[in-house]
């Protein structure tokens, strides 16, 4: 048990990549926490109390004080528990890490969603084009085993969506964006990332995720007929 | 060795204004370069190849893109005076949360106020006022979001005030009536030297919005 870490809780849902980001960071730092699984179709009073603005997960609570937005939470965790730093220490390197984490959330994820969750051929083509462009920037950025060098860092954690969720989405909706021939470095990175001992323990079961995405796509297909 | 600091910017950009305020607060000598967004300079394209947008802060040849990232960078490097982020990690995280909220809400919704019509505009009006009211709540009885002095959230938010005449005229809303506390905060901010000298005149910004609406047939 980490000494004097205080009371830590995490509200989340098992399949959320944003929740898993926080869990990976907590595990890397050896922080013990109580996990509360939410039902997003029937949000708990606790969730609504702790995140009245966005009403989303993850919500991180430290000694009764709540925090929302995964990237904000990750900065807090890194500043509070200094072992196994996930952000670089130098301001310029830190700025770059923040830039790429935001890029993943603001550019890559929406492009992939656009490509995946549609039956409209043009929408999908457009989404794929945007995804490929965005992924190329990230591919060019990868210079070592992980974005953080020899160890995983904030950008790797933010990119966990690409390593684990994206392949499940691709399979569920019949899409291919992160291929090994187009993005050899990212592809190799995703294998290393998914096999990292801490990450491995903190990913959701693949079958459940695949099933969830398949149902989602089936609903979209049905709705469009 | 003297620091070389360049800011690539565009006068009317609220994102650029944030970085201007931070540089002024810290008293950082820098070169301001106005970009022509229809004819972006080779330097801009080289320094921000991913987004090709302003503002770009260039410090000793290294570029920092995205306004809130640049403001945090400035706060961390020039950390001897006028801290913009609180020293307590939880308060710091709250400042980041609210700055992120401003990014997610104010720019997009504000833009819808003067570019959309009909139902979409009505929805934007409602969302805009709701967002300002939430921010008023967060401000509470404080002079600034940063407390007694301006902080990260003040810097993130105040630039949008220069766009209010445009939002109000085209969007047909009266912010002072709906959110008097917000306007009172904004007026206090405009008394702060680093802010008043970094922001363009509201009337000039309004003129810019009028020009754009005419050009793109948005009236």
C-alpha cells in the first residue's frame, strides 16, 4: 500500500479508453484505488454530483475532491505522485507531450469515429482520409520503442485507444486504417504497448469490446435502412 | 544568452490574444509577427506543420503550438513572476479543467451565434448563456478566476470578450442582462494592464465580423 496516498476512487466503465488511461497511470505508480463501475444509461447520484458539467466518466476523486477529463486527471496524478513520471520534466518536452496527447483526442479520435460509425460511403471515405493523414503525423513522431522512449509515457497512454480499441472497431465495422504496411512503427508500437505488463492487466476483455462495437454498428446499419 | 521569442499571430484571434496576455504578464520581450492567413508564411508552415494555425510561440527556434499549451509553457519557463497557474495540484487541475471547458464551449458556440440562423442560432444562444452562467458560478465571489490576480482561466477566457459586440448584435442577445457578474468580471479584467494592452478594440473586432459576414453572405 502506497504510504499516505490518501483515499482514491475512480468512477468509470470497463470499456472506456479514457477510464483505462487513468487506471494504467495509477497502476504504473502503484496507487491503490476503489473502482466504481457506472451504468451510463442510469448515472449514479455520485457521478452527477462529482461531474455535473459533463456528466461523463472517468471521474477521479482524491480525498473527496473530484476531477474530470482524462488528460487533466493524468496531469494531476503525475504531479501528486512523483514516482514513475509519465510527463517529461522539461517544459519544452512537456509542451510536446501535451500537444500530441491533445492531437490524439482532438484530431485522431474524431476522424476514426467519422470513418467507423457510418454506413454512408462518402462519409467513411472522408473519415478514412482524415484518419490516415492524422496517423501519419503520429507515425513520424515515433522515434523509439514508445513515445516516451524506453518507458511508456503520457502520449503512449493517450494513444492506447489506437493500440487496443481501434483494432476492435476495425474488425467490428469492416474498416482498416492502422495497417502495418502504411504505419510500420505505429503497428509495432501497438504490439509492444498491448504486451506491456501493466497495460496488459488493465485492458478490457477483447470479446466484450468487439461485441459492443458490433452491436453499435448493427444499430447504425439498421437505422439507415 | 538572450532569449529569442517570436509570436506568430493574427490580431483578431482569441487564441493568439491568450499568448499575448501571458507574454505581457511576464514582461517577456518578444517579436510579434502578424500572419496573413490567406497567405501563410513559410515560417508558420514550418513551425506548425500539423495544424498550420496561429498562434505559434517560437522560443530560441523551437515552436510551441496550441494556445493553452503555449501559455502553460510560458508559465513554466518564466516562473519567477506572475504565476498563472496555482501552486496547489488540485487547484491547478481545476484551472486546467475550466480552461478546457472554455475551449470546448465558448469558441464554437460563440461562432454559431453569428454564423447560424433560425433554430441552430436559437440553440446556440441558449448554450452560450448557459456556459457563461456556469462560468459565473465557478467565479463565485472571486475578483478573478485566479483569485486576487488573473490566472490561467482568466487568460483563456477574456479574449472572447472582444468578440461580444459581434455575438450580441448578430446573435441578438444581451449578455449583461443575462450574466451581469460575467460582464463585471470582464470589465475588471480590462483594467489589468497586460490584458488591456494585448487585446484589440471591441469595435475593430466587430468591424471584422461585419466584413466576414458580408463576404460570406452570412447576414
